[in-house]
C-alpha cells in the first residue's frame, strides 16, 4: 500500500515536472519576444532622454562661452566708438577750423591738412575732413593722396545734413572714392544758429574686426536692415541676413549708402530653433549683443557641429550603460518568477530548500535595499558638475571597464541556465551572486560618469580627499594602465578639507591629464600624487617627470590661451585656478621632485 502511494506520488511529481517544462517552453518564446521589444523600447526611450539632456547642456555651455566672447568684443567696439565720438567733439573746437572755413587761404588749408593727417596717424582713424556749410570739402587728411577729398561735395550725405540740423550725427556708408565701408562721425562747427561747417571722422571696422579672427567662431556687425557691415569672414561683408524689400532697396540705392553694392543674401540663414545654418550642413549657435549708443548689433556665432557630435556619443554611451543595468535587473526578476513557478510545482519535495532559499533571498533584498539607500544618499551629497569635455577624453577607457564585467555576466548567465536545467541550485546561486557583484561594479562606473557630467551647485562642505582621489582615478585609471605610467599615491590618512567634492575632483582630473600628456614620450613615465599639511592647510601636489614648463611661459601659465600643447586651447589651468579660488584655495606651480612639472593645490582643513 505504501509502495503504491509512493509510486503515485512519484507519478504525480513526474507529471508536474513535465507540465512545468512544457509550460516553460511555451513561456520562453513569448517572454524572449516580449523582452526584446521591451529592451528596444527602453533603449530608444533612454537614448531620447539622454540625447535631449546632453544636447541641452552642451548648447548651454557653448552659448555661455559665445556670450563671453561677444561681450568682450562689444566692449572693445564700444570703447573705440566712444573714442572717436570724443575726438569729433574735440576736433570741432579747433581754432584752425573756423579760419579755414572763413578764409580761403592756401597756407591755412595746407597747415590744417597736415594737422589732420597727423591726427589720423595718431588715432588710427581712416580719414578726417572738414566740410563747409555748402557741403564742399575744404580740408582733408588725404589732401596729398590720389584719393583727395578736397573740393568734393558731400552735401547729399545724411551725416552732413543731420549734423547741421542736430549738431552731430553717425552714419554708416561705403566711401564713394575708396569703396571701403565705414562709420562716419560728424560734428557741427560753429554756433547752432549759424553753423560754419561740419567736421567728419571716418572709422573703418576692418582693422578692429581683423583682430577678432583669432577668436573661436565668426563675428558680424549688423545694421537694423540686416545688412552685414563688417565680418571676420570677408565673404559675408555687405550681405544681408534677411531679404530686403523692393522699397528698402530703392531707398538704399537713392541714398547711395552702399554705393552700387548688390547686397546679396548671406551664405548663412537663421533657423526657427535659434541656430544658424551654413554651407555643407554647418550649424552655428549665434548670440547677439547691442552696440552702445547705436542701432547696430554684434552677432557672434560658434560652430555647434563638434559639440553636438560629442553630445550624441555621450548620450549613446549613457543609454547603453543604463540599458545594461536595467536589463540585468529584468533578468534577475525574470529568473525569480520562473524559480517561484518551479518551487510551486515541487513544493512537497523542496519545502526545506524553499525555506532556506527564501531566507537567503530576503537577506539579499535587505542588502540590496541598504546598498540602494546608501547609493541614493551618496548621490544626493554630490553636486552636479559639468565634465563633458573630460568624459569625452576618457570614454574609451570607461567602455573597456564596462565591457569586461558585461562579458562575464553573459557567461555566468549562460552557465546558470545549464545548471538550472540540471537542478544544480547551489551553482546557480553562486553564479548569480557573482553576476550581482559584477553588476554593482558596472553601476559604480556608470554612476561616476553621470555624477561627473552634471553641473555642480558650488556649495563648500567637508570633503574627504581620499575619496576625491579615488573618484579621479576611477575615471583615469584605465588611461594610466594603458599608457604604462607609474603612479605613486599618498597615504590613505589624509585629513578632510573645506571644498566642493565635484569641483575639487575636476581640478585633480585636469592636473592628472596634463601630467599624462607631459610624460607621453618618456621611456619611464612617472606621476606622483603627494600631500603636505600644516595646522590650517592641506597641500595636494601632482608632479611628473615630463619636459617641464617652458621658462618663457612660466609666469603666464595660468592665463587663458597660454599652452605648451600643439593642439591645446590653453584654458584648462586657467579654469582650474578659478575653481580653486572659488573654493578659497590656491593653485600654483612648484619645483617638481621628479624633475618635470608640478602643481600644488592648497585647501583649508575642515
């Protein structure tokens, strides 16, 4: 009887197993298909969000940089225009002018011509000339040249008529003899009731604009009609940013303001999204500044294609990393569901094992919740920081660090599947625990990437220097390893300092990257991170055995655009010193114990 019952139980258990495996076969195909669709949708969603966020951050940074350049250029232009306005006022008070206008004496005219020519050479003006009340030029700084204005009548020019009626005027036009465009400053000579003439100074933008060609991007000076008066790109001068109506063109032709120039449309066009489109699919980000006391505006545009390409690459990397993590979690959940079904089918035989496994899973859940809580607390303590440029340079190393655990997770998952089919629960558990640890490692790397890419809030708190050094090496460790650079680190008992963790880490990464570049051609490359301290300060030193700093650049090494690299912009050390200054610290150069270059960051103790 007992034997029959045992056989019945065995048959029932066998039937349950056959039913379970048949059900799992049907479930496997549907689940794999659904999982594939979900993964594609998830990847597309993460890609869209990451791309939008990263592109917004990149364009914001690019726009801020362009605004700084535009403000600097506008201030310089305002200063130049103010100087010529003052010169026109002073010139109108010259005693020689009244004599030259009232007495047609060749001697007086010659003396005034020489004086005006001297003013042109000293002030940098294009030309200075005097017009009598009838519009005829009686004296000019170019009197002794082939383009002499003497005797020419400019009574039709608005700068002459407006100065006679209002006392002063400013007018942009193309010279009828020189053919060069310029801004004319005019000032009435004599009393308002009885004007004797007008003093005119012509200022040409080209000399000033030529100096801006060294700045990144293109600069345009534009009038209210959209005509480009001057540009760092000569092909854009006297073109229009908008289509002129027939009435506007007729008015410009009648006034002779731009002579016989065709005023063709610009090669650039403004898009509805605020960008500028150029030839060969070029995209530019424009910013605009008003020029003081004029109706003109300065437009500075920088190329956005390289920044947008970098943003797309970073967004793709973030999407892949996030998808891998979510996929790993989904696989764990999926495995848990199938395991629950198998346990339900074999509950009578595996009740003890189920109890033990349930306790183990409960402990894992508690451990994961604890780890998640610590992760969230650590993330909330970190300020957002803008590190896209640095992440771009270390992307290859980070991908290598992610690919290794991903390959290992795949192998462990395949092995766990085979062990599961053979009921080797202990081996399945071991493989999954290892996969969880590798997933945590991937999570650590991607979290460091995300934290380092976000903008910081600039709040100073107590910062652990040891953790800061560890964070920097997480980003640059692969580069040190691949370049075979010997790195010496300080002890782990460094005191805390008052700083911002993300900003201090950015400075350290910047200095370490410079050190790596410096020792790239050395046969025995070495980089040293050391620390020194006194009662109030902690000094963090980054030294290398590279070629050192050129003595000619030593005094200006922290100035913008000063660099020893062939392709460097010279902004890294300048930005690093500004960040350290904001943290109430000091960044300076010192003698390197390794014979190359060395930089010291001094921060107050917490």
